């Protein structure tokens, strides 16, 4: 199974959520994969870069309008987690 979702500081926007470490742990606990690969990507001014959980854990999902004066130009998620889980 492949899953990709916004990752960082937990945020609930009603129709979607940004996952945090606790939610990731719950997915793994329920699914109980025999094999897993988890990659984290963080948006920086240079674009999306491979990262790690620690560097992404406090990122917030951007829902406000972006102005040309903002340093971070990510339109939505500033970090994502990409799972590959094998049952």
C-alpha cells in the first residue's frame, strides 16, 4: 500500500488533517506491515528536499493566502510523509 499525506504538527481542518508522529504510529500499529519504507520530504526555498521525521515534525500546513513577501512559498503542506507498506 502506498500512502502520502501532509506531515508535521497535528492540524485538523475538518475535511482533512495533517498527520503527526502519533498518527503515523497508529497507522503502523493497525496495518502491522511486514515491510515498510517511510520517506519524508520538506519544502524549502530551493524546492522539495528529502528530509527526516525530526526536521519535519513541527511544520505547519499553510492555508492562508500567500503574498509575494513570504519567504516560504509552499502553497499547502510544508512537509509530507510517503509510506510504502507491505502486508
